[in-house]
């Protein structure tokens, strides 16, 4: 049905797959879980397609057909990660879909029902229900705070920060700050370390009394040069030699000042953020459900 055996074997040898993330809600949960699984397969090459809001059997059929079309086109079975809680939608999708299916929710719900003697609500989107208005408001407040205190653009209110990220320009401070705010409700400011700071041999004055809030990010010179060249190609700012000098000076300063820090080069934002939460003991005070 799906082309020749030779084509499928060739596609499998190439390692290229199509990965579908399918959900009756936003697909964010399924995407996060799928990413965690797929990172264990370092040699796997794939194109990812997200199909959210499959909230009826009719939409389930259309989603399955899209997956089946990919099977026909590539000759290799797609990997399909899904989160369906509605029984009828799940059944329809399962009957029609020819991909290799991994159903996250239904893999666990039945076993938990059996263990606890309780019935699942079997309703869509419950993981995104606002359970606690205070926590929700805190997260919005944290996002607004983080945007206002990005890249050292505002010094007022730094005492309110839960964490202040420091490091050279383009070392990952902004995306990490935003993730901390959105995921954990953490007020995360970030402040760049610049050549003038290294010449003086000390932290910016505004940070002197906030050492207990500081956490440093570093990065490999090669990666930093690559990122900066995308912004200012061919500049002194982006040159590999300058990047090496800035990173060495920044790391020396962080060691000298006793600032905890990590290298962000090969770490995901999730991993960096989890490390910061643990190192600064922020989990209990900023738990977002």
C-alpha cells in the first residue's frame, strides 16, 4: 500500500523520519514529552509537524490522512506522539492512522484508574486549566517584570528580582529569563557584562549588593561568534578572538566574585532553567501548576 519495500528500507537507512505531534488541545504537552523521548536518539533525523486541537472524530480522520500521506510520500512510517483523552476521538484516530503511534495519556490513565480506584475526568485541555488565580497572576507579573528588566535596560526594581542573570552579550540570558518567568513565575532580570566591566575588573556597581541573586551564563567562543555574526556579520564584536577574550574575562570575574554559573553551549533552556531553580532554591517559592 505504501510504495515499495526498497523505498522504505532506503528511507530507514537515511534515518530521516517525519514526527507528528497530535493532540485534542494545544499539543504543548505532547511536544514536550516527545522532545524528551527523542533527545535520547541522537542519530535520529526528523521533520516535526504539530497538529493541535483535534477535538472531533472528523478532525481525527483528517489528521490521520495527513500522516498517511506522509507515509506514502516518504515510504517510511512516521512517528506519531499523541495526547487524546476522548475515547471516541482516540478510537477513530487509531483506526485510521498508519503511523507508529505513541499515546501518552492513555498509556497511563488506565493504570492509574486501576491503582487508585478513581475515574479520570476524560476531558480535554485540563492540563491548561487555571487552577490557582494567584499563581496565574504571579506568572503574568513575572513576565512583565522580566521584559522590563531585559538586558539591563532598567535598574529600578532590581531588588525585587528572584534571579539576575549575568554574562556576555548573546550568551542566552534573555530566552532563559523569559522561560523562568513563563514556566515558574520567577522574576528574572538579566544584565550584560561588557568590556568596560572587565577593564575595571569588577561587577557593574548596581549589582554589588545583589550577589545572592546573581547567576552567570557562559558559552563557547565558537558558538558565541556564530550567534553574533548573525547579528553583526564581520564585526569586531562577532570575531572569534574578541569572543574568546570576553568569555575568559567574564568567567574569571564570576569565579572571583563567587557567582554560580554554567556553560549554556550544549544545554537546553529547560535544563539551564532547572539548574538555576535548584541552585538558587527557587522551586518551593515559585511552583506553577
